[in-house]
């Protein structure tokens, strides 16, 4: 702006002026100890665009960094230096004055040339190093391999310090840390500081006779060891420069005390590092005893052992090892010991061991000790008496330690004799009738050992004396009594013989014998011989006996069953004149006959009697009677009081009667008009089995014995009726009744019918006829029906059951309503009433024919449902029949009343538009079951009826042929429309829509399944332009049979009569009167499984 005294001009155009940036403030350097760099930060300055940091050390070396912010970094600083830091700010034109400078110290330099010197006397080490620039002090640490840590420190003026409390046997890693103003820096000594070895600990010795194995614990820091064993007297022992923690002292002597030490060495202190253990005291074993002696006492089987004393021994152990396996050990503090209870006949190896304070001596030299001989084993003594020479051979087992034997025997009669031998047997002479005791004596070089063997034996017995024979009393007696004087015997042997060659031999321990069954009219001689287990005496002086006359022999009695006569036979004896045979029972008079030959006959015997039979022989001197031991049993009498007890359960009967005397067994026979049964028994009861049901038997019993009895009086047995057959049941759902029928059974007087349900409820009826009604069946329950026949005594087994149930009745009312179109077909709606039965389900069944073609049939079945309605499609132009069934767990009802009907007609085919849009005639082919046709003009969603007629053509005006649709109708409804119209004009016949498929060029339909049941499929497809009908190929996928071919009108079809749970594939082709298109790709679907 210009100004004078009076005025001021207007302001000029403004000009901007940028001043110099302000001096930066708050400059702060921060050292990075890890990288030896510095980070410099500051507060921003007004007007500054760029900052420059300048560093200069004491040697004049400098460095810079630049930043547009409030911080920058400088790296590569020298260690141990003091740096001066200043900062300037600048814009694009000017630079500010430098900021106030700030000093900082960089990371100190590391110590160098580190060394450590060990003092083995004080267990300390002096560590020294070269100084590090920038240091304010030093810290030294030493870390051992096992984790021990020690350290020392110094100020800036000293470059050494002393480490104390060092552990023995350790290797220390030594490091020196240089301490700076803000950072520290460490360096490590090359190598390790090795301390002197530790003192060996826990010395122990495993000592065994002049050799000691010395052990000690692992000693840290030791490289090698020397062990010294210093003897109390005599030479020392040592092992030198061993590297293990054990060594062998192999030159020790018995009877010494050694002080043992171990010294460890390593390389510390210039190889002078050593450590010696505390002494270990080792006392060796005493020296083995000398001059061992033995002495035996034969009477006590004891021995004494003595020896010379051993130095430093505190006791002794005496060992005796016998050749028989004995091993005896005794201890004593004396220099002799008495050994009790030595085994006989054994040589003992005897030696002594001296016991020391810690260790025992080796064994002394051994001496042999021979014990007294053993006595012979009395269990093995055997005496064999030679009866012919009156001598005895005595043998015994050899006795251990015996050189010879003496056998002496003393008899019960005072006889004494002996024999001497070096063998184990000898002979002595004995006298008859004495019992001898045996004594054996065993002898060796030192002892004689007599032994009572507790063995006795007997010599040959002397011959018996005083034999006397006394004949039996009575005429013709065949007995006698013999007696004699007793002898020294265990048994007596009686021998006798007669002139007819009859010989007797009897053994007894008594002095009397009763003889029976001697032969009559014979002279006998008898002798007695005394016997022991070993010997027999000579026979006694013989004695004689004369027996009496003979009786009748070989008596027998034979029964003639037909005449009730007995024939008694016998063997005649010498000099007999007359025989009388007698039969006597327990109650009646005796019966007899007389004969002079060998038999006679007795008649008039009663049945069921047991007769005794005797034959008496008569001569001039006396009578002799002989009895037949078995007697004579006559034939049994016919059984009486026969009764029969039937067992209905198993078609058997028990027959009972009175016992028949003389019967040994019974036969029971049962005969009917068509069967036979029998049984056999040894008791008066028998069971007839496998009897035929519905039969009348005549039962008789026959007794068997010596003869067969006459049959008993017959008894009638009626068996139970047979199981009912041909069972049938008619269940009447209306009144919940089942009428059961069957074939009648022979012998049955009444029947019992049952119906058993699965829920355990049972219905009954009873009748004398062959049918009855079971009322009160529960609808929905399944029953097992059976019948039992009865004759008033026995019931038959139940008939083979048949199964029936309280099935529901079909619905009482049923109606079908034709509903909306579905494609070209029509939907049927079926309705029915419920049935009075719990848990009932329903099944709708629809079948019919398509387009009046007997070959084009369909059948559709709903699934079982609890609803009372169902919808199902039917093809157009079809007749159908429909019914419904009811079902529950008991079964399925009959179908309901069948309803029939006709579906909506199919759309008319071959629709033709002849004329122009101003005036034309629309014509078509007839549709089956159609009674009216409608022509519509369709625009968008609306359609206008142009005409309705029962004929096959209609005139129209003012209508575009592209909008024409024709339908067919009947009482079921109106079909879908046909929009495929052929247009005929002055130029000839043409398609209504030029954009549609050209004439006779038909595409394949695109089909899809819209419903699948267990036996039918619903298939729909798109309309193919120009198609008048469609050809369908149906192929079961898992079958090798040819596909089924069908012709279908319209764009939907129901395929019926299929298998459940089966996959079917369908292909379609469109066709017309003049051509047929290709088949489409197959579409496949699986029918539903049966529920």
C-alpha cells in the first residue's frame, strides 16, 4: 500500500512469505544395545519439511541421517565412543539453526585376552583380561557343567578379579561382561577353567582269599587313580594309574590288616592336582588250619576231629562230606570237636576252615574218616527153607562198610546153629517143627555191629499122628468125620481115594473134617499131611472107611402139559428091588407111583402147583430116600380179574390182572376190526401202546410158565376218537361270528371248538354235530381255530389249527366323483365310509381299458391308508371299475361294491381349418365316448366358444386359424383342447404355424414320471408339434425279456401291472399318419416296495 501525507493507496496484490523453520526441540538419542546403533527423536518444528541429524565422536568422525518425521536411526557406531548429536530443520528454501547438541555413549567394547589361573591350595582362580573402551566396570561369571555358578567384579581401573568357592572336579566356562553407561557387552574365555579332582568317596573291598577287588564312587574331575594298601606287617600292595573306579589288589596275604587309600589326579595346577581318600581298613582271612586228625567211637557212632590253631582266627567250621551224600557242618571256637550221629558204612572227607573277623580262610587239607559198618537191612532178609534137606538158605542185602557177616539162628525147641561168610548169603541146618529167630553181625576193620533182624522162619512141619475115621449115621449114609492130633502147621492136607476111582483132596486149618458125598458101597483110604507156606510134612499113617449102600440117582420129573401128568425118572442102583416116586404139594394129599425099572407116571396134577419130588429105594436091609431139589412146577392157571385202564393222552392202556401161580411171564393181546396190539410182562400188569384212535379192542391175557395157560375172559377197550380233520372256518364280519366245520370222527359223541387270539383271549363252543359258531370275535384280532373230539372218556388231540381273523367288512358306502383334468387324463376322487374296526386301513383299486382297446388295460392301486378318501388319475377315453377294501392285523376284507364309469374323452385328433379367416369350416375326427364337441377361439387367458355340436365339423367366421382350439365332452366332463390345426386354403394344405416343426419332421418327447406306486407309474411328456399319437417302449431294467410296446394318445399315460421294488425304463416317439419321429432317451424310475 502506498501512502503520502494525504492519502493511502489501495493495497497491492498480496505476496506470501515463508520464514525459516524453527529450531527443533526436545532432541533425545536412544542407544540400541543389540545393534550398536542409535535412534534419535525430537519434537516437530513449524515450517519444517525435512530434518537432518548429525553425529560426531571424540575423534572427529561424523555420521548423518535425514527424516521428514520426528525420528531417524543411525547405525554402524564405533564401540566405546562419546557422540555429540545436533539437529537442523529445513523447508524447500531455508535451514534452521542447529539445535542444542546432546551427548551419548555407544556400546562399550568387549574385554579381550581373558585368562584364568587356578590356585589348588586355596581353591580360587584369578581371572584377567584386556580393557574394553567405554567401560565403567567389569562383571565376571564362571558356570560349571553341572550348573554351579560363581563370579567376581572390578571397577573401571582394574582388569582382574578372583573367583572363590570353586567346586572340585568342575570345568567352568568363564565370561567377562563390560559394563557401560547404558549397555553392557560380554566376551567368553577360550577353553575352560579346570579345578582339581574331588576326593574319592565310599571305598569298599570285595575280598576273596588273597585277592581284593577295590571299588570307589565316581570322582568328578579325576583323570586317573592310584590305590595303596599298606600292611600292618609284611609287604604292601598297590595298583597304579587306573582310569576306572575299581582295581584289583592281587598280592595281599592271609592274617594281615591293610590301610587302603585312593588318590585322584587330573591336569589342574600344571598337572599337580590331586585328592586322597580317607583310609579304608581291610583285614584278610586267617590262614587255613594245619594237622587235621580224626578218631572213631564204634559203640556210639561218634567221632572227634582236632587241628592246630590258626593266627587271627576267631572260630572254626568243621566239614564232613560223606560218600553217601551226607554233608555235616559244625562250628566251634576250640581246636577240636566231637561229631555225633555219623552215618554207618561211609567214608567221610573231613576238613576245617578258620573264621576271621571279616573273611574266612581257605579249607585245610582233608583227611578220610571211616565210620562203623551198617547193620543188614532186615526188610531185605530172605530165608528159603529147603524142605527136602532140612536146611535154610539165608540171604540179605550187602551192608555199607561191612567186610564179612555172621548169621546165627535159634529155634523154638532150643536148636542153635550159625554160618560165617564174606558174601551176603549162607546155609544152616534146621530141625522139623521149630520156629527160628535170625541175628546178623556186620564186621569191618574197626567195628563189629550185631543186629536183631526181627526175622523168623519155620522149618518143615512133622508128620501128623492119631488119624481116626468115624462113619456117618443112617442107612446109606455118604458122610464121615476124620480127626487127628495137632502139629506145628498152618494147614492140613487130607487125601482120600476109593476103589471106583473117587479121589478127595481137602485143605483145612482145623484137626477135624466132615466128609459128605462119599460114594456108596465103597472102601476109602485117608492120609493127613501137615503144611506151611514153605513145606509139607510126610503123610500120616493111612486110615480106612467102608460106606453104606447106594440110593437112587439122577432123579428127574417131566410134565406133560396136555394131560397134566408127571413122569418121574431115576438111575437105578445096584441090588435094589423097588422104587416109590411121590409128589406132594403144600395143601393137597400126596400122589405116588411104584416102579421096578427107571421111571413111573403120576396123573391128575392141578394147575399152578409146586410139587416136591422124592424117590425111595427099598431093599432087604433098609430104605433110602432121594429128594429132587428143584421139585416140579405145573403150568399156571388162566389169569382172572382182568381190567383195563385207558390213557387218553398217548393212545395207550394199562392192563391189570391177578397173579397166576407158576407163571413166569404174561402175554396180553388186543384185537380190533382194523388193528392189533400186544405187550409182554413178568408182572401182572402190562401197557398196550400205539393203539389206534377210534377203535374197539377185545383184550385177553395168557400166562406162561412150565406150560401156557388158557386165555383169560375177554375185556372190551374203547380208544379215544381220532383228531378231527378237514377243518374250515367262515368268518362273518357283520356279526363278528366264525362258523367252524370239520369231518366227523368214529366214536366221538361231542366236540369242543376253540378260537385262541394273539392277545390270549379265547372263544369256545361245544356241539354233538360237525360244526358250531364262535361268537364275539374281536375285529382286528387274529385267531387260531382248532377242534377236539371226545367219546365221553377220552379227548382226541387238537386238530391242526387254521388261522383266521376278525377281518373288517368292506366299507358300506362307496362313491366316485370325476374331478379335474390331469394332462390328457382325469382325476378320480373316491370316498367311502369308515368300518367299525380299530386300526383299519383302506386300499382303493381302479382298473379299466384305454380307448376301448382290449389290449390297452390299466390297473392302479393306492397305498394302504387310514383316510376315507383317495385321488387317482385315469386316462382319457377310458372305462374303469373301482372298489375299496379294508384291512387290519387280522386280514383283508372282500372288495366293496364295484362302481363303473367312463372318463372324459381324449382331445379330438386331425383338426382341420378349411377356408380363410373370414369364413371357414373346422372339422375333426371323433373321440371315443364323446357326445358333444366345442370349438373355441383362444386369446391369452380367455377363450370364446364359437360353436358346440354333436357332429364332427362346425362353420366359423371372422376368426384366425392360429386361435382355434377343439374339445370333446361327455357326462364326465370336457377334454383338453386340440390346438394342432391343419389349415387348408386356396394355396393348398399347410400347417397353421409356420414357425412350428415342419410337416412330418417330429421331435422326440421329453418325458418325466409324476407318480410311482407298487404296481403302476404315471408318465407325462411335452406335446410334440404335429404328433397325433405316441409309441411307448417299456423295459424292466434287470430283465432280459423284450420291451413292451404301447400306442398312447395324449401327453400322459398310466403304466400298470408292474412289479414292486423294480426299476423300469421308458422311451417315447411321436407319430402321425404319415411319419414317426425318433425315440427319446430312456427315463427310469423304481416302483415302490410293498409295505
